[in-house]
């Protein structure tokens, strides 16, 4: 039996219905799912009312597909919800050039954090010791009503504020296949009164820290002969770049971003173009992904690129490390029919970790697309066909 592949030449030239047919054949979509994708108004008035808050209409974004994408030995058509056509065109081109992406979630560094603040603390050392002595009790309390998420550790931090001393208890939680926002806040709300009983200090905020998520790594190894590029100028002259030239120009760009935070911000925006689009298409909180990585990029004290690029023999190697707070159950996902179908039938992910790997992989190939364009034909010329 021939292995299915998303390496479909001329996919962008098909009609919408033809593309949907290709996707349906590739993914074996159910009749119900095809109907949902064909329906441009799946958020009917009654569903909008159920979702709330104060809806007056839908706001549409194109749902586009990245083809040629291969990750961890699996071919995919990856749905991206984004207004800018060049993002998807770039991702398709880069997926073809980059070849297979390797990606993996680091389970030992993937968690959500629930925070509880204690205020007006006069003896922080005593309170800290009391909390840590009762760690097991507090973790058991946090886990009482949760079957699929688990608080497994906590730490206590002290801060001197203008108003006085405060303690912050960070609760580390394995959210399972959920993103974990609600779980982190709920667990914080459960242990907050217990902390007050134990220490005698008032609790204040009980909330998730958005500096958390699934620490995800992705890598591509691109042979130099695949990097070569050519284009026509406005006066119909041909411009060509060898694989070595493209590699060197990309390395100049990456090393600039390493030293200049102003450039690193734009470098990382190219990554987030892809990641955010997948987050939105799957019903995940793209804002949480953005803010987690804004902080993660500064973890060394200076804002840095999330990816790195280097030469190794006859290959250009790209590596990406980022936080991906995401889920495949709970939250808002079940409210949006297309998001549910994308997760279950198009991407066929069995865990939130697998979704995080796809998101990081798309981010890395999107990063290559932007760097390759900058290093050769330029962003303005690259975007021009889509205007």
C-alpha cells in the first residue's frame, strides 16, 4: 500500500472544494467533518449565545493548509488560521526545503504553574518552613477533585515590596492533555485558605503564571543543495543564489539576532507567525503562547532568538526551543466544531505533547521561510504576489 504524503505539487492552484477533497482523502474525514469545513457559519446564533459574552457576529479568518510538512516520520496537512497568505506560502515552501522535522517535548520541564500570594508577611522564614513542612498535605489537597491533572511539587518565593513582604507559593502541575489554565487557578483557590490556616497570613491572588507550558524542541537538517534559490527581477533578469550563499546569509542574519534584541524580536515574530496560526486553528490560547515565549526569550537576561542556526558539514541546521502551552481537551476547544475536528481528524494527535511538537515544527520551518526570503529576494518582493 502506497504511503500517503502531503507533498502535493500545485496544491495552491486547486479550487477550495478540490483542496478539501484532497484533505478528505488524505485524512479519511467523516461526512460530518466535511460538512463542518464546508459550512462558513458553524458558529450559528444559538452557539454564539452559548459561548457569550456580548456576541453580535462572527469574525472570519481564512483557514489555510500547509502541505509538504513532515514531522517525526509523519506526513501532515497542517491547518493555520491566519489573515496573511504569505505566512502559509512561506511555510509550504520551507516545508519542502527543510524536509522532515524532528521534534520532542521535554516532559521533565513541562508544566503549568499556579500561584498564590500571601500578603503582610512579618516572619517570612517561619512561614516558608511551615509551608514546606506541609507540602504533602497541600499537594494532596490540590489534587482532591482532579483525575487527569496532578500537582506534584511546590516552591515558596519571598519578595520585598513597597507595601511590605509577600510570599508567593508556586504550585507545579502536570495538566495532562489540557492546557491547564483553569486547573492551575482552581488548585490555587483550593490551597489558598489552607495556606492562611497554616501561616496566619492573608492570601490575595490565586492565578496561573503564564510563564509555563510544554518545553518543546524541534530540529531541521537541510542539505546545501536544497538551499539554492533563484528568482526573476522586475526587469525579467534571473538572480541566483547557491546553497552555500544562502547558508552564509542565513547565518549572518541569525548571528545578528543573537547580538541585537531589536532584530531578535522580529526573528521570533517569524516563528510565532506559524505557531500562533496553529494555536488559533486548534482552539488554543495563542496569547498565552506569545507571552510565555516573550519571557522565555529573555531567560538569560537579554532578549534572544528562540531558534539557532549553524553549519554542520554539508548541512544547515536549525534548532528551536520554546514553551508551548496547549491542550487537546477542555477549555474553549469543545465550543468550536472546526477546532475539535482539526485536532481529532486532520492532525490526529493523541496527546497535547504531540500537538506542541507540530506547533514547534511549524514555527521552525516558518522561521526558515522568513530567513531565506530576507537573505535572498527580500521580504517586500516575497510578499508582493499576495497583495
